[in-house]
């Protein structure tokens, strides 16, 4: 059995001891599988006892490039030795290049670098509100942003204020006003919700945390057209779905529904770094002014250098195309499995959910069984098993996973 030495005490820490230590001192906001991971390479990870697993979560899509990608590591180490952080009080030699390359990659004129996805959403809300007051002419403090039921845009106080999940919000009020929640995928509801104070419509092109919920075909394009007709900004959150996860650079490309504002994160950091961004179209690119916003670590040379290399790897190694091709293959193989437990299989690219029939209990039960078979997955919204492997995964590795998924889905429940 492998153990982790604690140099300070000389005590050898086993998996059980590390889990016990974590549970004793952490403010626990997760319910993790009882596996202690110590190493990763490509789509694979190893636990403290040397067992090997195929990573089917990819750090909630943040590890699209896989674990310890050699090109990413090389840039990470080189930049860390040179200049890691300096703050936005000064210019650095990486941030401008990052903004240029991301703007060109995504086709937007302006980029606001940030850290986490939730922070990017918060900044997008600030941009839209200021646009509403200074450009559209909404009365001060009266702006409204429309969002959707079952959404997930982060866990800050403002973001949970427009969540429809009681667990996320009911003990954290008072909540931030200025939002209206409508059914997801319903264009008529969007039309009816817009009034003279509406400044934006914020939506996920696919609801990830909601269970990989895909809206009706034409929904994104229709929503964009409704927003344009009513002088409302169309805002897409592609923090989890963007950068190739769903088989195109961005999900909106399936319907030619480019937004006024796009938020990105997770895979933007290429695995080891934390970086997000708000991309703004011509209407909003210059809305914020110096002093109106800021973030200590935003635009750090380290994160920007790694993100730049991450974008190059996505293009040069064909990861977007791999997501599309192997995503279709993965879906087809999953559809072939005869099982009494699965209600529906949904997905685009390598972003897939298996919805378990409610009479068969919690999806966590199946995630536990998959873990014991060598696949690391995590349930979402209790009934869904989310499958989102690194985009570098190969066909043979998917075949390896299918054998184990089939075994779990066809076995009688314990």
C-alpha cells in the first residue's frame, strides 16, 4: 500500500487517515467518493494505493486537456520560474497576448480576464446592468435580467439569488433583486418576460449541472432574435460547455447564435491554472471604466501563459474535432446498452448524462459501482450520471469504459 509521509510528524498517512484528516478540518461542502488521488496522466488518475481509474469528470470539464499535458506543464514551469503574478496595477508580457489570442479564437473584440466562472458571471451582470443604465436608458436600480429554471451559474450570493434550487439558496438570504426566472427552452416565456426594464437574458446553451439538459432545436437562435428585437443583451454562459467540450468550440455555433456576452472558465486554464473571462461584443466592450471593477489575480502572467498554450493545444491537437467524433461514438455505444435502469441518455460531444429512472434510486449508487470498476464519475441532480472525460481520450479508452458501464447498468442492484 502506498502512503504519503508527513515530514513534520514522521507519520505515514494512509487513504483512511487522509480522509479522516480532511473531514476533521475542512468545512465540507462536497460529498466526495472515498478515493484519495495522488497522480494523473492523460485521462487516467491513480489513488494512494496505486489503483488506476479513468477520469470521467475532468474536474467538472476543467481538465479537457487531460492531466499533466506535457506542453501545458512545460509552459507552466517556465512561466512560474519567470513571473507568476504582478496584479493589474502594471502591464505584463502575457495578459495582452492572452486577450488577443482568446478574442481571435472566439471572435469577440474585447476580453475581461478573471479567475473563477462565478466571478465571470458576476462581471457579466455588472456589465449588462451598466449598459442598461448608460446606453439603454433604464431608470437607475430598476434593471432586470431574465434567467432560466434549473440554471447553474455559480454559488455567489448574487448568482444563487436567481437559482431555482432551494438547497442552493434558502438559507442564504436576503437575496439580490433584479432577476426573473422562466422555464428553460421556452421562447414564448422569454417573450412574455421582457419588459421596459429588461437589460439581459442569461442562459446556458446546455444545462450542465442540471443534468446535461439540451433545449429544443432552434432555441438559442430564437432567443437571440427575440433579444435583438427588444434591445436586450443575449448572454451565454459556456463556462462548462465551451472550448470544445460539446463538439464545437462553443455550443452556440450549432445554431449560429453568437451572443453579445460570453462567459468562459474551467478548461480555459488548461488544467493547472484558474482563469475565466468575459467576452464582449461591440455593444459592451468598453462599458466598464478604470476603478469600476478589478480583481487581484486576474490576468496573472502564469494563468495567461498557460491559457494561451491551452488554446493552441485545442487547435493543433484537434481536441474539438475529437470531442465531436468520439462524443458521437460514445453516445452510440451507450445507446446500445440494454438496461432497465436508464430513463434517457443525453449529450453533445463529450458532455453526456445518463438519467436513472427514479424508481431505481439515486445516481450516486451507480457512481459508486462505476468507481469500483475503475471509472470516476459523479452524480448531478441526484438522478443523473455525468460523463465528461478529457477531450484527449482515445477510442480504445472509450471502449474500455463502455465495458464497465455496461456491466454496472446490466447488473442487478445490490
